[in-house]
């Protein structure tokens, strides 16, 4: 039961959000540059050794020049990132970076205590284990997301890599051992819903529960980030609704259910306000869907310079006219900026 001081604090925060919500909408609609990001999705590398059926990143051959750990630390030391709550470090496959430990250390050094979520395909488990041990020993707040699109050969078939499941299984077991020593470590297994994985949801969820780790589903979507336009084979709405009905109830699940029942998914998106995608070479993009849109480069420009350009205003107009998506963090951060009651 909450104490009176806790109740007062919660009421105060709620009132503060309600007051800020219309102001946030006004600033967004007028393209007023007064926001600082709370989340950045950082594509650390374009390189990937998976061969996923729902993603074509692995087909890239013109890799962008990756930023060094020192460049990354300098970028995130800018006061523009003073309100950051979390960062998703993804790829490509991040364990292909031999300097991964230095990258994560520099991120934490620039933004002390930030929640760092790293995602991996599990194909280099020992490198991931070594990185996690380092992060735990040095006090980083780490979330490890591991892709799992089925159990056994089902996962290998979706990922196009024989033996991938065995490596993931080994990685999960070793990370659980580390978590026993460092309880702050959060481990997540994530499945991507598509026609290829529909029949694997229940057993993958059961596998995660058996290992004592979190299970987070996401819906396969087309986007410039994945280079997969026209390649996604989505399962039927009826099958998807059946899957969604088995998931833990949340506002985003309710939102997805409405979508697969035929309702529109457009919402007031805060891309380039509350969040953005940072590419491996320093380019800023609005989100995963529009990762082929570049508004500036943090390697050569400061955030203050980028956010005052006509290119930025043009990109924000495009975001404003977007028809919507089912991306969890995009929806959560956006809705929380103008109507936090929808998240309850």
C-alpha cells in the first residue's frame, strides 16, 4: 500500500504530465525545437551474419563507416542528451564489433546510469557473455535482448543459420548464471511474429518461462531499416488476434488488437522529438520505417545545428503525416507525451 507521501508524489507527477501534454502537442505541431530525446535506437553496425527471412540487413554490402568508441562517447556527452532514459544498441549484429565493451563503457560514461539495452542473434555467445560480465563488473545497467523465433530447428530455419538455437540456449544458460550474481541484469527473449513464426509462439514463450527470463513479442513490419519491403509474409489477422489474446495485457497489445480488427493505427508520433534512430556512421533518421531519411550527421554536426535545419523540419512534416505503425517504443513514447492515460 502506498504511503501518503507516495500518493502525493504520484498525483503530482500525473498532474504535471497532464499539463505538459497539450504543450507537447503544440510544440510538435508547430515544429518548435524544444524537445530532448528520451530514447535513441543506435544501429552500431550494418554487419550481420544471420540470414533472417523477415529482414534483409544481412544483404548489405556497402557498410557505412562505423563510429569509434571515442566518437560515440563524445556525441552522447552533449547536453542535448541530458534527458535520456534508455538507449537500444542494435545492428546488424553488435557482437561483430570487437570494441563492443569500449562502446558500452563510453555510452555509460557519457550518460551515467542510463539503461542500455543490447540485442543479439546469439551466434557469438562467448563474446556476448564476456561483454555482459564486463558490464556487470563495471556497474552498467544492462538489458540483454536475444532473438528467438522458435525452438530447435524452427529457429534455425527462420534465421537461416544451422545450429543457431543451440548457441542461443547456451547463451541464455550462461547469462542466467551471471544474473544469479548480478540480479540487476535483465534478460529478454524476443520473437518476431510473422507467418514463419506463428506456430512457434506458445513453445517459445514456454521455453522463456522455463529458463526464468522475460518473453517479449514483436510484430514483423516492413521498413527501410530492415530493407524488407515486399518480403514480409504476415500471418492472417485471425491468427494474429489469437496470438495477441495470449499475451500479457497492456495498452500496446490493446492497440495491436484494434489494428488487426481493422481500426486505423495512426497516432501523434514524436519521432525526431522524443526519439530517433542513430545510424552506424552518425546519421540521424526519424525511426526504423524512415531510416532512409537522413537529417544530419552527429559525427560532423552538433545536435543544435541539426535540429534547426530545413531538412529537419521537412522530416518532421513527413513523420506527422505517417499513417502509423505497431512499433512498441515509438507508440509508448509518443502516447506518453500527449496522453499518458492511454498507457494505463
